[in-house]
C-alpha cells in the first residue's frame, strides 16, 4: 500500500502549484484536491484552505511534499502537512471523502 501525503495550503492557486511541484519532484500521484472553508475564514490570509493528497512510496511522498511545501509557501502559505506511511483500511475510506 502506498503512503499518503496531506498538505493543507491557503487557496486554490497554491494547491495547484503545490500539486504541480510535487508531481515534478518525485514519482507520485496527486490523488485529489479538497477544500475547507473554516468558520474564521475572514481572519485568514486567504479565506479558503485546500488540501493536496499525494500518493507514492514513503521516500517519494517525502520528496514531493518538500517540493510542494516550498512552492505553496512562495504563494500564500502552508497550514499543515502530514505523511501517513501505511494508511489503514478505515483511513483509506476517509481519504476518499471530498468536499469538491
């Protein structure tokens, strides 16, 4: 089973740029982009938080996440990042949920 990287960024444009950087940096697949408009959106630098879901080996996901994080920081910023090396079946089900 592949690892999954989750990168939350501010704004849709940053999510696309991060996904592009991740794809070019390592042998990964961008599985999905998702959105979240938090309750305090008006206080954020950009009122929309996007998550980029990246799949591949642990090493490839780590390299892709590093590239994606740099790219997103150059635009709007990163909220959080996390890598799940071997998601459980239940986590896999949750990863398929999308608000888009």
